[in-house]
């Protein structure tokens, strides 16, 4: 193959003034994690609210949350990214749009990226929360109400604690998705991991090394997330459900 | 306030749909067909009792699902030329005359120098999406094959059919029918994901809109229009899938 292998490239100085090429990649990793984790937290909160709204008796609230979910699920992530980055600042009142355009890098692309990923992921989390609530037996809610709890208390003390324990595995894959999706932010100029690998490839022409490193880092993140979440899943698994260990049922 | 100019959409409508949407739909169709075929083969490998088959398939699927699509797009775009050049060069060494003639006729490619092969943007993105989506289709087909009862396999073997006959005439048709809604939902996701070829400056639907938007300085109108079109198409398709799902559910 006509290719000059050069694996020591990571310890050479990169022209972007951040030290070595390895530093470039690690800097990218840092922004990937910052973007993904802040979006994940926001999506979790927002998605829970929308998902709960979907199951409330009020038809209006249920319809609103359905429209919300459909809206964010049926537009490609990249298009949503452009809407937050290019279109939103034009419509913000009180000169906020101008302020948004004037933000210094990386904040100028980080803020729209986090907003975009939060809303995009929240629609998917909402679907999972809704599915989780629907999967509980109706008796849970009725029992809660019969004990004299009001609707909010029923959700807060009876339904939601159970739902989160059940949907934890799907939330794990959603966390992985948001980490992977954060790479789309490179289109609006955020130098996250994929963009850093791409930049490194452009400066050094070491295509293979740059992308191998990025791929390995993504796989390591994936493994870490899976291990942490599996540990968490074991801790919070609801005894008596399929997938729960037998001992847990006996000891409880 | 922002002054709209919706005329720009009307003027570029032909370009958007004739060039852009055609590319997007062609890419989606090719990637769907190729992805389902490769995915089904991978699923059969993953379910094989020989570790020689199941281990590589499992590794491929898990690795592909751990890295972002954008990274895969970059991988294929930058490295396929090298890899193809290398493979063809090795083939050329084995039998110079027919291979060399064939390559010149198909690609206009002089294999003798062993230089990277120039692959068009379309071919490159089709290969990318087939490779990437195959991992997701594989997981769906695996669930589909596992949803067919074990007795079907046993009965088929008892009738004297071999593995491939059993798979093609008995198991896979049922697996496809069971998983049809999920496969189609995945295809809608694929349709949205094809917008990511934007990063290679390809004129897909979003790419075409983006080019017009930047030429005329009409980002707001164009991106809102693109979002609207994607939204309508995906909403309609997911409505069709839901109809199909209820029909299939009645047959069962």
C-alpha cells in the first residue's frame, strides 16, 4: 500500500498551538464529553417532563407532548443543528440573537450544539419514559390514588421511581447515542473528537493514524459507559422482573 | 424584524428536488437494500454455533455501533481509495492482463502504479451507509430470526432440507415479516442520516439547499424549508409504517 506509516505522529507538535497532536485529540475528547453530558442531563429532565405529560389524563397536554415528540424525531439531527445555529439567532428578541452570534469560540457553537442535542434527545427519552409508565400495571397508579396521594405525589413517589429503574438499560443506549451524536456538532464548527481527528488528518496527512485513534477513544468511552451502567443496573434492578437475578428475588 | 424572501425556494425548487432529493433517495434505497442483505448475512453469522463465524460478526456489529456515523463517513471517504488501490494491485499481481483491462474499462484506473483509486462521492457514500447500517439491520434481523420458534428449524431439518434451504425458505421469510415494521423504521432513520453526507460537500437534499442558501444569503428560508420537507416525509412514512404494523398484527 502506498502509505507512509508514522505512529509517532501523536507526539509531534501540531500547528494549532495546543501542543502535540495527542493534545489536539484529548482537547476534542473534552469538548465531546462536555457537550454530550450537559445535553444528556438536560434531555433527561426535559424528556421526563414531556414523557409524563404524554401519560396525563389531560388531552391537551398529551397532544402537546405528542406533537413535541413527532417534531423532534422527524427532522434530521443535522438540519436541527443548522436551525439552532443559523436560524434561531435571527428570531431571538432583545438583541439576544446578536449576542449569540458574537459568542467567542467554542461557546458560539457549543451553546447551539448543546441546545440541539438536548431537545433532540429529550424527544427520545420522553418516548422511553412514556413506554415505561405504560408498561407498569394500572394498579400501581390506582393504588397510589386510593391511598390518598394526589396525581403529582403518585407520579413522584410511586410511578417514576419504578419507571427509571425499569428503563435504565434503554437510557444507557441513549447516553451512548448522545455521545455519538455530539460529533454532528462539527458541522457548526465545534472542535470535538471527530473534528479534532479530521483536523489532525488535514494538518499531518496521517489519515489512518488519526481516525484509528478517534475510533479507539470512542470504543473506550463506550466500554466505560457500558460497565458503569451495568453496575448501576444491577444495583437498582427491580426484584421479580425478567432480567433480574434469581437471588435478588429470594433475598427481598 | 427579519424580512423573508420565499421566492428563493420557488426559484431553486427544480435544483433541490431534481439534483438533491434524487441523490438522497437513491442513496437511501441502495443503502437499504445493501444494508439489509449484509445485515441478514451478519445476523446469520452472529447466530452461528461456530465461533469462527459468530465472533467476527459480533465484533464488527459492536464496534460499528460504538462509533459515530460521521467518523465512519470520514473513514470510508479517506481510506477506501487506499484500500481498493491496494486490493486491486494485489489482484493485478496475480493475473495482470484481465484485471488491468477490467479496471481501466470500469474506473479508467491505471493499476500498475499502485496509486489510490479515485472513488466517486456516490459510490463512497453508498459503501459507507451499507457498512454502517448493516450493523443496525443485523441486530434487527437477529431478533427476527430468534423470534421464529425453534420447532420450525427442527421440522425443516427433519424434512431433509439443508441449512441454506431452511434459512431461505422457512426461517428468513418469517423473520422478515415479523420485523418488517422495525426494518422500515430503521430505514426512516437511514433516510434522515443520509443528510450527514453534507460533510463531504455532496449535493444531497440538504447539501443542495445549503449551497443555494449560501449563494443567495438566505439561510433562514432554506433551512426552515428543508426541515419542513423532511418533517412531512418522515411523518408520512412513519404513519404508513404504523398502518402496516396494525395490519400485520391482525394477520398474526
